[in-house]
């Protein structure tokens, strides 16, 4: 599942970027939690839900939540990596 804003951003991108992002998002179906690959990381936020981020091709970041009860990944944001870093105080 994905937030409408995330889908709108994805649809605004050129076809190549859309293909790259969609291919990477398919991985979340099977392996949503961070592991040794380094592309996924748990975010330390003050919200009730645990949020995670996925870097894609050093260009984009996907922010998502995992509902283990429903076995569902919910995409909340897709954005340029620079915007994500500013948003989460990494720069």
C-alpha cells in the first residue's frame, strides 16, 4: 500500500526512475526489515509507529511502516534523498 502523495510523486518521475523505484519496492514484500544490505534502516522518530527508510540508487528515499499483524508494508513517502536527509536531520 502507498500514500497518495507518495504515488503522485512516483507518477511524476520519468519512466526510468519509476522502473528503478518499483523494482526496489518489490524487495520490501519479502524482506521489509533492515539487514546486512545497508539500503534499509530503522528511523528513530518519536511516533507511535516504527518507521523505516530505503535508499534507492543514491537518488531517492522511501519511508515506510510495517504492520506485522497484517503482514503489510505501507509506503508513506517517496522523495529525493537530499530532502529526506534534511527532513530527518541527517545533514
